[in-house]
C-alpha cells in the first residue's frame, strides 16, 4: 500500500484553493492519475460520487469524496478497479495549511493493491514519487490560471519576513554588510593600484 506525499504553496486564499479541489472535474486538469471526471449533476460534498477514468483504462470507475472539511481537507477514493493482475484502490488526499505566501497544499496519493499487483508496490511507489511533484506544480498553475498572486490580508499573511541579511527565525539583528572588494585595474591604467602592504 504505497503512499507518496508532496506539498506546494499556492498564492491564493485557502477557501479558493479548497473550492477548486472540491470540484472533482478539476482533477483531470492537473493530476496524472485521473484521465477525466464527469460530474455535471453532482454537488460537491462528502460521499458525492463521480464517474472518472483512470489513465489507460477504457471504462469509467467511481470516485467518492471520502473527506470533506472546508477549507482544511478533502479526499477522493476510487472504487476497486479490476485488472488481469489484481485490483487497486487509489485515494487522492489534500490538506490545506495557511502559509505566509497563500496556502500550502499537502497532497498524497495512496494505492491499495491486491493480488498480483501487490508485487508491483515498489514500481507503483517509484512512479508516484516521480509524478507527484510534477502534478503539484501543475495544480499550482491550474489554480492560478492567468491571475496574478492576490495580496493576502495582514492576518492571513503570517509573521513578517525577517530583515534582509538576518538569520531566519532567530530574531538576530541583520548581519554586517559585505566588505567591498578592491577595485580591479582597467586596461587603460586609469585606476591606481592598491598600496602594497608591508
């Protein structure tokens, strides 16, 4: 039962990111594990069922919203899918955490494999470790669309950034400014050499 996780920061408020994720049709815009989702007459919410197609499959399966906690967490679990080697049950879970730059989306994929597919656990895990970071970047782009990052309210923006040159999170004063480098001699010789040190 491999579970692979990653995270991405989306410069949008948590409720907006949650609404995007709650519309299961959007999974097909960015997730490599979902080919298409049909949800024309389904209202988002817990236990909502969607017809979806796993990449490489010729038949639709069922995707169920197993967790719905706006604007903190949402998850979709697929019904058991049969293959000649065994069965698999995929689950796509998202946890939304406030971040100074918007919302951090912690995303994970879990595949429960049975039968001969259980022997493929290392291969499935390796494939998700390769694909999930790419999916996370595509999720960020899909949520953003053509919009520029929104200015967050001061309360949602988190603690102020440390001053330039300071050690992050320690409260230390800014470090000393860098020492200027000695001037280099130009080709024309119009800059005098630095005095020799005895």
